C-alpha cells in the first residue's frame, strides 16, 4: 500500500460533504473500514448512505452458507434478517442511513448479473457528491468483483474514491494475510499509483466506531475481533487513530 499522505483533494472528498454513499459489499464492511469517518462527516452535516450490495434475501428459506452457518444462522433468510438488524443498529450509532440490496455473496453460489447489480447501485448513487468503494487490499473475492464492475460502469456521481478495507488491511499488517499483488485494472482506473490520505476524526467519532463495530455481534468472533478480550479490535482501531485516521484514495 502506498503510504503517501497529504495529497491535495477536492473539498468534497477531503471533508465528505453533501450526499455521500459508502459502498459496502457485506453488512459490516463500511463500518469496519470507515466508521469514524462516517461518524464525523454525519456530525458535520453530511448525508451518509451505507449501501450494502450483498445484503441477502430475508424471505429466503435456503440453507445458510458456510460463513452464515458458523455465525449461528440456519437459513439465508435468517442470516439476512439478523445481519440487517445489526447493520441498522451500527449505522444509527454513526448517523448513517443503511440501504440494502437483495443479492447474495459468494457463499450462496448464485449467478450474478453485472448489469442488474450495476443498475441497482446506479439508482441509489445517482447525483451523489462522493461515492466510496473498497480499494485495498481487495483480498475478498466479493470486494474485487464489486469494485471492478462499478468502476467499469462509470458511476453517475461527481467524485469517486477508494477506501482501505478493514479488518483485511490489518490482517496484512499482522502477517496473517500476504501483501496483495497490484491489480492492473485498478491501476488503470486510478491513472497512476494510488495515493492514500487519512481523514482526521475526533476521539468522539472513534468511540462511535467502537460501539458500531461491536453491534455486529454475529460477526465479531468470526472476524477474530473477540480474541483476548477484543484486543485485536482495540489494536486495529488504535493503529488507525495513531496513524491519523482512516485512509481514502481519490480517483481522477
């Protein structure tokens, strides 16, 4: 990851003003990655929408996938309903509005229609001042797929930026996951090597993130965040706080 900071950004991205949409592949990614930034922007008057694409189908009676089964859910519908409620609570703590699309993630092995999902996202983000997409380390196949198709679809918004995904980036730091190889299509979209900037957030915003992340009760243990009395969660948040904030890279 390029550690260069301090790039001059447009005011909309730098301060996240106006209508901001954070694209969250799953029902926790946006909050884990940008919770403090979302809290601060909302408190300062921005309208923040957290759009989860793979939010599932609450009416489904299909057996739960491997990940959801480990989280204690019996069916896809059970998992979708339970995790949406967690997301509703987390977003409320940050002052964000959640919007959920009814698509399945990789564990359900359902055919994905790129055009359909792209159009559904376009309907929500149209006219937004800023849209934020997953951008590093893109080690999860759902994140790679979603960012790739959305960048290729030319989102109808003023500005687009990428965000560092947690806890995946923290796992790279800990040596639990390998450093990702550069993705040529992402470099092409950026037009150059990505430059990451850290957005300042107050201690109050970090406390809000701490509470919001803990709202995802079904996911905490699976993500390794309950180890040693939540030590890993505290370490992840403290590292970003000490570094200056959560990282965002603007695209041209």
